[in-house]
């Protein structure tokens, strides 16, 4: 077979060519087009706390611990007296005994700060009552109610043996006595306070109602100062015209009593 014959035989043996429809183009899985600016994920780093912020947090913690210790000390001293265990105060405050001693190196410093806090509360309440109430009677009633609720007036007599002379404490006490005395006199002049009532009467009534009787566990558990407070306030109103026995305790006598208590 010559060259031409061989070429013809090869062409004859080739399979016929298929159309494009019989051989569809190959398809590939569609790949997503790359984003122009793909997001970059970095682990977020916490902003470092500055020394100033850290100091502020520490001061807030210290202030909160101090307030908790003072609140616990108020309750424990009123319940158990001035020689109550400091461990019990720390336990009720929810702090360690070391934290208590860092704030108050000894019992006397705790008593001093507690009395100063007590006096500050009284002054704040009296100032707010005078500024916000419509007249002296309502200011006096509001103040008495708050003092009984806080048991603020009962603390001084309980801690009297441990109170040391403190000029700052004495100045705050004299200011409070002066504010209460002026309010009592104004209420009497307005005709809303019962005749014969003095500032000393108000103070001693706050002390007696705010402090439940000792030695009577069952009665103490059911002690309701609010009940006796309302009885007392009704008795202070000017609608009661029956003369009272004895005489009122004056502010001067009350100040002398405080001095005798070493305040």
C-alpha cells in the first residue's frame, strides 16, 4: 500500500466528529470571587487599666468596705454593747478581720468614726428636712422618723464609755442640736407642737424608741419601733392640750449631758 492508501485507511478508521451540542463544554464548581477587602479578624485586646483608673477602683472598694463595716458595727454595738467582738462586726460586714483593722486600727478608732458618721447622718437629715418640708412641724416629724429608722439616736448612750473628746465631733453635735432646737421653737410658735415640749424631750424619745429593750429576747424579736413612733408623734401634736407633768429638758441641759458623756 502506498502512502496515499495508508492515509486513506487512517482517515476512514477515525471516529466521526461530534457536534458541540454532543460535547457540551466542561463545567467547574463556581468559586466565589475574592472580596476586595476581606475582613481581618484579630483577637480583641482589653484596654489596659491606667494607674488612675486602678486607683479609683481601689478607693471605691475601700469606701464600700468602710461603709459595710460601719453599718455592721452600728447593729452589733446596739445589740451587744461597746465590748462586742470585732470578729462579729467583720463577719456581718462580709469582710476579713484584716480588712477591718486596716481601716480601723483599734476599737476606739472604730467608735470615733462610727459616731462621726452617725452625726453626719443626723445633720444631713435635719438639713434636708428643713429645706424640703413646708413647715417646722413636718420637718420635725420627718427628722424624728428618720432618726428612729436609722437608730442613730441610740448609739451615743451605748458607746458613751468609749467616746473620747473630739472637737470636730463636738462641733457637728452642737450644730445639730442648734438646728433641732430652732425647729422645735418654730413649730411651737406656729402652734403645731404641743405646749411644754422641749428639744431635750425630742432627743430622749428618739433614743428610747430607737433602742429595743435588752434582756427580753422574745419581745425584742417582735419590736416594732414604727408603732411606738406614731404613738409618740401623736402625743407631740398641738391637738393634745392636757398639761404635761414635770418640765422639758432644754438644749443647754442636753449639751451638758453630752459633755458628761465625753463627746
